[in-house]
């Protein structure tokens, strides 16, 4: 709920839903979010490891992010639920 108190994100958020729990729980944090992020972008149709890769072998994050901004949030949540990510 810290984002509700800050003045910075006013242009980004219109509403918030308060939920119980802590983002500091072991299950809510990871030291390496990249694999899960790439899996989610794959489910969204924004990442193909055969196509969206730079010359150095790293994922093309700029292209992936540009695509993810166009993804319908409801569809993404359904895909993530089906894949149990």
C-alpha cells in the first residue's frame, strides 16, 4: 500500500486493492525473476526464444516489453492461471 501513499505514481495508478499478506514471504520473492518473466512473456505471445534473442544470446527485452504493454490483462491472467506460473 506504499504506492498509495507516495506522490510519484499518481499518473500510473487509478485504484488499488488492499490485500493481506506480505511481499516478504519466501513464496513471494525470488532472487532470479528472469525465468518466470520470460515464461509469462511466452504465454502472452511476446517471447519466442528462437526469434526474440539478441546477437549475444540474451532476450530482446525492449521488444518483449513493448509487446507486453499491448497484452490484455484479463487474457494474461487466464493464461498464467492455466500454466500455473
